C-alpha cells in the first residue's frame, strides 16, 4: 500500500511539474511574441551593438551620423571607386543593380533608414498592428517614414512585391520628401509613378510599377516586421546609417566607417586622372609611364601640379592640402 502511494505521489509530482513547465513555456512564448511585436523598431542599444566600427557621432536613435561634408563629397564618387575601396576592406557585396529610376539624371546620396516588410500573415500582422496602435500609430507603411530627418534615404525591402504590393504612392512619396528632402530605394512595386515624377528633387530606385495598392479589403498582402534593423536589398545587407549612393541605375551601400575613405580615395583618383590626362595631351609623358606605377619624378611633378592648381581643381582645397601634407615627396 505504501509503495502504491509513493508511485501516485511521484506521478502527481511529475504531472504537476510537466504542467508548470508547459505553462511557463506558453507564457514565455506569448511574452516573446508580444515583446517582438513591440520591437519592430530596433532599440538604440541594439543598433549601437551592431555597428561597433563606427566611432563618430550618432543620431538619438543610435544610427551612425556620417558628417555632412563627407556626404557632400560623396556625390562625385563613382560606383567603381566605392566598390574598389569596400572590396579591399572585405565588403564585396554592397552593390545592388537593375533598378528602374525616377529622376535618373540625379545622384542619390543620404543616410539609410531601413524598413523590412514580409508577406502578410493575419496573427502576426494583428500582434504588430495592435502594438503600434497603442503608440498612436496608424498605417504600417508609414511607421518608418515618420522617423525620417533631412538627408535620409528611405530604404525598404518590400520582398519584390508587385500586384497588391505597393506601399508607396504619391501621398507617401510626398511625405517622404517633405521629411527627408531626399529619395528612396524600394525593392518592390511603386504606384502613382506619374505623381511621384512631379515631386521636384525626388529620386527613386524601385523594382517595378503596378497601379494596385497593398492590403486591399480581404487580401492581407504585406506587413512591416522591422524598422532600422539589418535589411536585405537584393544581395546586399543594408544597415541603418549606411551611406546610400545611387547613380547610373545602380545603388551602393557604404558602411559608415568606410565613408571618409571612399570619398578621399575617389578624390585622389580623380586628381591623378586629371593630371595624367593633361600630361599625356602635353606629350610630357608616354601612356606607358602614366598607365603604370608612377616614378618618383612623376609623383613630384604631380605634387607641384596640385599646388599650382589648388584653387582650380574640383576637390575642396582643404582636402588637397591635407593630402599634400601626408605625402612624402
């Protein structure tokens, strides 16, 4: 009899323990889902932890803030120059190609604010949307737009969605431009392209056009799952605060800690090309002498040429002076 009681007690203890474990696990899962739904937007601490190479100023939300003077210099950087610097630094997959472009003759430069969307799923959409409504938010397609500041570029992964996928038309486009004075990189379909083209100064790199709109009645097609998280654009991992350089139908995403190196290298290459072309036209050097590693004589001539033309060159005078100071000839 005693043995039977012991077995029953053990069974009861095991059952209660298992029930408590399952209950705890269920509570943990529910809490995790609720927590995740409230963390569509990355925290400042998380963003700082993910961008440790950046040692400079940051926005209040933790995004790296590349200085304005470097952003201005970036407009003259070629895609090849940016790619070469990044590849040499180990960042070989930072270029996204094959875009349709609004305002194709312009150059898009700005700091990335990222948004990630996924195909709609009712339970997850509801959890995310409910958390947003508690904070006074409305349509999910504008949550990241509301965070933009001057000079930002709205970078969105809309998973290439086409029919019933567009989250940007001319209304949202005008809101983006009003806040940022800049453009977008949007991996999905836009609508109202004619209206977007009427926004003076608005440059857009986008995947396709479709007259439909996201989440029509009875068809949940898309939901936002991340704001200022690492975001995939084509084959590129984009971080908030990356320097966006868009030109020639191509978009380059430059890590903030490499931005100054990219700008400076581009300027040096540009100046050396100008000098080399001029000396070739003058017949002072042969193509073989210019199109290889320069001799000390040519390097000294280049330094003198920089000094003689410092006020005429398409590179800021202070940058040339800094470059000359660092040279040993």
